[in-house]
């Protein structure tokens, strides 16, 4: 009988010591890939050219709030009082929702390179 009471005593906890509780550590996994759909509209001007540009595919390097890259811009250019669709390629410098662009549209009929400089606004 002494053996049974000693066994029961050994199984009870000491009320003066608080129970040690360990909460599980929750970690958030790092995103390896971030896929987003973005849009952009911009206006650029050059030597006798006005371009209305919309965002196309781009490749950008993000450094804090800045993004630097290159992109393709389906555009409508107004040149010689005529509007024509063209695809432009442009370096991009982006800060938050604003971007500086310098679209290159290729050559015109006089073998002149068509460049413009402008600003764009990114929406999501």
C-alpha cells in the first residue's frame, strides 16, 4: 500500500511551480516567385512626335522603392499630323507609381531614329 501511495504522489505536480508552456514559432515562408499584373499609361514627346504609350511586357530590377528595367510599349504616335500605331522599346526608371520612359520607335521613312521622352503612371 505504501508503494501505491508513493506512486500516486509522484504523479501529481507541485502547485508552487507554474506550468511551462511553449508556444510554437510560426514562420512565414519567403516568396520565391512574385507574379503580378500591372498596367501603365504614359505620354512622351520628341522632335515633332507625341506618343501615347501603354504598358507592355517588361523586365525590371527592384531596389527598395525603385525599379530599373526595359519594356515594350504598344503606342500611338502622332507625327506629321498623322496618328499611327507603333511598338516602342524603352528603358524604364520607376519610383512607386511613376515612371520615366524614353521610348524608341525605330526609323521613319527618312531614316531618322524616332525617340521620345516622357512620364508614365502605373496602376494596379
